[in-house]
C-alpha cells in the first residue's frame, strides 16, 4: 500500500539486465549508494557537484524501491546494476573515502516535487556520451565551479518546484502486499488502497467500474472492479486480490500515474495517509482494537492458554497479555504489538477454526461472526442471522427500521445497519464487522 517513504536498511541488486541469469546481492543501502557514486562520479569533482549527484542517485534508487518497480513485475530484486536501466553498481568495487563520507551524511535525504511524497525519479546521464532530460553529471561540475550549491544544481535540472526531504526514517523494506488475499468481506487499509488505485486506473481504462464509495470494505462493487481489471489484464478473473493481482494493480497504477518517470503525476499526502494505524499497541483505542479483542476472546474458547478479555475498545494490559500469549503460541515475535504478521495470523487461525467447527458447536458458544464483513449484495445464513437480530432490536428501538428476514443484504438491511451504527457511535460504513455483529447479538438477546 502506498505509505510515506522510508529509507531501507538494505537493497537487493540484480547484477545484470532484468531477465538475465545473473545473481542478486542484498547489501546495506548506504553501501549501495557509495558503490554507485564511486563508479559514476569522480572523487576530484567539486563537493557541491558530488552532493547533488549523490542526492539524485539516492532519489532514483528510492523511487525504484517505493514504487516496487521490479517487484510488481514479478522480479525478486529492487534494482539492476545496469546503466541502461538503472545505476552502475560494481560488485566488490572500490569506494572513495570522500564519497563515502558524503553518503554517510546525506543517505536519508532525497528529492521530491513540492506537494508530493514519492521520491523523485531523478534521472541523470553523463551529459557527454549520453544526453537526457534529467541531470547532466558533467554539467553539474560546471555549475558547481560557477558557485552553485547542491540544491541550486538540482533545481537547475529538475525545476524550481523541488524540495529536499531531510533525515527520512530508516527501516526494513516491507513489501506492500498485505500477506493475505483480499476478497469479498475483507476490510481495512489494504482494501482502501486497492479501491483508490482501481479508481485511478479507471480514468485510463474506463471499462473498469468505479468503486463508490471508497469504504475500506471489499464489497460487491470492489469485487466487480477487480474482476474486470483481471479480465483486462489477462489474469484469472476470480475477483480475489492475491499477490499476482495486487502487484499487477500496483504496476498499472504506477504506470498511469507515471510515478517512475520524471514527469510524474505525483502522489499527495492525502493519498498515502492511512485511515488505520499500521500497528496497534498498548494504550490505543477504537474499533480496530475491539476487533482484535473479539478474535482473541473467541479463540480463548479453544486455546485455554489465552487469558479471558473483554471487548472494551481499549488496548489494555489484559489485551496485551493475550497478544503476548497468542504470539508465543504461534511462533511470532513476542512484542505485544499487533502488526501485519500478528493480525494476519489472528485472521488465519480464526478462519481455520470456523472451517473445523462442528455443526452443532454454535449452540454452545452463541452466534459466531462469519469471519468476513457483511455488506450490500451479500446473501446467506449469516445475513439471515443478522436480519433476525436487527428485527429484535427494531422491536425495542423505534430508531432502528425493521427488516425482512430473507437472507439478502439489500438496501433496507443497509439502512438498518447504518441506524444501529449511529446509535452505537460506530463508524457508519453500512457494513457489519465483528464489533457490530457482537453488539447486535448482545442487544437482540437483551444483554
């Protein structure tokens, strides 16, 4: 999913053209930039020229990583060592001391267009043997000798509308694929990302239907748009966003927005600002915390090691203890924080338990959340159970419209769900997740 860029601790380089049978090497990002700069630049150049060029090399490499340019095309590396495609990396090559010092000083600074967040695709060439629309390396030497500072050199080639991001955070390079297929009933930031990207792709491929509203819920409209995208781009049209579909969407989205080109459409802060936190930890509050608590409480029926917790919406000590225990049972890092891996494991374990549950077990533990968000267009036993609960609630609360129990999540059911969400102060999405499912069951039973 698009997020704010980070400087990766490592980068994986393919030592040849993309389709060549060459090896990959994974090295520290700083070592990579030092190597590239030492094989593309002369250490005797003025320092202003060196700094401007190294900043361009950093931005270029970060753009390749941020857009997952090669990984979205099925490759297992971030960049190649070829100047025809990328930058000159020489495995085992020497590094000049003054270049090494400059890289240590600016390795987590990069260029952006004003108002945008993606690292600029700062293309460059030597300016003598080859010409390009970006920075001229030898031309930058002339500018430095005229007294230009590094920022002015970069402005000269990339325009006055550039900024420098200083001291960007450094962390592991985490692939954008959420680690779990997205399908009807999935929910969260990754779903929102796919909806936004497909809507932008629609502008270039109008046969792909618009998803409206962007709701964070993988609903019928999202499934229809995914199926059509898959048909257009010759993928298995199953309406499920697995790894192949995820990265094909990202490849096409990056292409239509020209994020890997100097004349990029740009990516704004609003587009990458997450609606949901990337991780949940002690002290956090909200519906996302309640969802975690629901899954942990349910799993407690089957895992006696898990401590009993209440669904309060506050990540308290009891919740943290349960997370510690869950992580220990399933071999995850025991940090008490719910990040991507812990969240996916929770969902996977829950799904497996639902599949393995004996038919009559529900009578013992009560109504069981079906493991997927219910939304407009859904049908089946879970919808019927929801409607039965809504009818019972409506009989006691005139603010909740009554619904027909037909097992079809139509507009009337959606309106009843919206009314109940307003009553409970829950985000009015019109879709039913574990929190609303549980509250509806409790209200219907008089709890």
